[in-house]
C-alpha cells in the first residue's frame, strides 16, 4: 500500500525532533503488527514491512502448512498450499501480503501513539544527557511527591524528577510537599525506561558542597576539603587544609562571627559540625580529630591502629554519645582509635612502658657519655 504523505510527515517529524529514523520505524513496524493483533484477536500472525523510499506499508500474514486445519487464521492445508506451489510440504511457512480492514484508522492511531512515545523518550534522553555532568553536584529543587518509600524532588527548569530513597533521607528532617530543598546528586542512571536521578540529604558530599557554596576560598582552591565524616542529622567532622600559609583555613570556613559555618548548620537543620585542621602526621591528625575533647597523647598500637589517652573528665566527651565522636574521628582519619581515660589500666600500663623505655634510653645515653669521657 502506498502512503507517501504518511512517510513524508514522519520524515519531517523525525528530522525536527532529532529522533533516530531507524529506531522510530522499527518501533512503528512492531506497533502496527501489535495493533492489528489486538484489533483482530485470534487472527493470523503478521509482520509489517515499511519502505520509506517507496512510501509503502505492507502487511504480511504467516500461515503454517498442516495436514488438517484447526485454525484457519494461522494454518493452511497441504492441498491448498500445493495449489499455490506444488513443492510445499507439511511444516512449511507461507507468507502472503494482505490489506487489513480499516487500515487507515489502525495506522493513524498507532502512529500517533508511537510518535508520542518517541517524543517522550527523546525528551527524557536529552534531559538525562544534560544531567550527566551533574553527578556529585549540589542542586535545589521542590518536593513534589512523597510515597511510602521515596521523596520525589523536581529539579531545575526542565522539571526533571530526582528520587530520594529511604537511606538518603535524614531521620531528623521533615519533608513536606511544596518545600524547596537542597540535595546532593548522588547518581545519574540513564538506561531507557529505568533512567533515574538519585538525590541525597545524607551523603557527606552534601556537606562538602554546602561549604564550597559558602566559602569562596574553597572554590578558589586556597582551602581544600581533605575528608568528611558524617552521621546525618547529628554530627559531621570536616578536615581542611590551606594551600596558602597566609590563609587560616579554619577561620575561612567559620567566617565572620561564625556566619559561614552557621549557614551550613542551618541548611542541615542544626547538625553539629566540627571543623578540623588536617595534618599529614596521622597521630597529630587523630589528636585534632577527637575535638572537642582534650587529648593527652596518641600512641600507635598496630597497623593504622592507635590509642588516645584523655583526661578522666573528658572521656565521655571524647567517646561521644553512643560512641559517635570517636567513630567519626576514626572515619575521618582512617585509623582505628581506642580511647582510654588517663586512669585506665591500659593508660597506666602504657605510661609505665613509656617510663621504662625512657629510663633505658637514659642509661644508654649515660653509658655513651661515660665512654666518650674515657
């Protein structure tokens, strides 16, 4: 069947919307066959051939050669088949072109559905492609829907939807439809119908990006964020360093009268933030990471394992509620940290050990001095 106007219109649409013509025609071909089967339930198996250059659409029915016909729509007797071609035998397949009833309506409805589907896919793919470089970025959006599992956030002027799963929601935060919210783009998955943008309010990257937003020195590369350890809704420890000895990294992040850090704290709903000065010496870094607790000493006890001794009255502060402070310090530094009070048996044993080592060193030094005098 010739339908040159139909193909001309499709060609213009494909070109205008940037849709792959090959993919479009393949989808349309399958959709026409499917539409025919739905309209003529129980009818013959059909395939559809499209030829844009010739401007033709051909429906072909498939029938199987059998001894005795049980389904006349799908089968043909050997006798009838051999009338068409004497060489036919049982088991052969015969493909014959035909014109379906009411074809114009079938084609129009199906083409419309496929066009809408392809336009939607093209728009979605274009939008997701535009978002591919947003992974790891901070974005603002509006909460549009909340169900039993996820929070859905509308991002940017393109109104693309970000999904916030349970593990990326802060338990102490209340999410309300219509509220504006800042989120960290955790992952952009562009995989057809399963395309998805996963956003988070619990990711350490959210804190990192909020500080970048508030502290110009970070964007300029003068202050570096080395590590972030976070228990969302409760406490975060952030380790920073300055690339310019004239710039106070901690002061830059705190801001005048705490303005910069307070802006981050407010965005995080009052979450406590400890700003730690990074140190390349791991023991010195552990010393600082246990802030706000006072630390007497830090000693290596094994591979990436250390013991921190704190005053007796600072033990609970150093460990933190449910071990939170010590746990975050360990994540921040990458070391296992055993926190002990100054009066603990472990601390006393360590002090005795250190005293013995110091006495031994003193004896060696005295013996060396005696030999030099002789």
